[in-house]
C-alpha cells in the first residue's frame, strides 16, 4: 500500500510509519517542521514539508495523489491555545479530506479522541478547561465533516488516554467503550489493522483490553 500520513512526526504516527515501512509499504509523511525530516527518513518514511494551516488544497492533493489512504494524525500540541485547536485539529483535517477527494484517494483514517461527544451541541462541561473544550470541539467537527463525504471511505478512531507503556497487542475496540488508557504502540497497531480492513463510516473507541488486535478489528461489523 501507499499511505500518506499527516502529522507524521507525532508519537503515534511515527510508530505507524515504522510498522508500515517494516512490511514494505510506501509511506509519505507530511510535517510542518523541516527539522523532523531526518527522523522520518530514518524510519523509512518519505518526508514532505507542508504546513497544513497554510497550504493550498492543490499542494496537498499533489502529495497524496496515488495513495491508497490518508491518515490524519496531526495535532496542535499541548502548548497551543484554543485558536490553533481549530486551525489544526479541525481545519487541517478538513483540508486533508478536500485534498484526498481532489486526488481521488478513497480511504481516510482520522485519529480523534474519546470524550468528543461531551461537547456535542455546544456543551461546555464544568470539569474541562477552555482549551481542552476547544480541542474536543475541533475533533468532533472534523469527524462530522469527514464522515459526511460520500467520496471517502472514512474510519474514525477515538483512543483513550495515551501512554508510553509497551504495547500488549490486546485492546477493547468498539463503537462505545468505558474510559481508560491505551499504549501508543497499540494505537498504531490498531491503525495499521484498520487501514488493512478498509472500513467505511465507522467511529470506534479504543482502550486497553483482553482482545487481540486482529480479532478486535475483525469483529467490527
């Protein structure tokens, strides 16, 4: 397969890139910071420097053209404010969808977050600060936009709290799960399995659990 990954230097994205290249897939990694290109090259990923907050649709489409699927794993980061949650976590995800459609790329895998439904309908839970609320709203808006596009086969993955513990290869994966955490290793492995499965219109939540990843993905209707 040929996969294009936006936010390719992120911790989950790099793990996914290494899994893909290790089995012989071709991976293009979109990054904003030129300083990240060396790491991606070492992973076997072809880096492309492109700022998704400023890029034109045609520029992104040219990069992803020919891909079997795109993965949106970018994020504004923990030090960013509410405005960048919107421009990256929503705006860049939408731009990637626009570019995928223009380039004729069918598959779109969106990394979202558990908890997004808490801000549905403009809700502002008292126990969530303003910036994290903006983050959840941006992720939810991105989900709604991409899932509504008939030209894309979209899967949304909402991981729980991310950890750096070694992956176990076992998870709980369903449309709704109880809150929890999950190693980044296992998130990347689930993303790989979802790319292979090619689901369409599915929104899944993910935490650690007892089921081997291959079985968990195969069990999704």
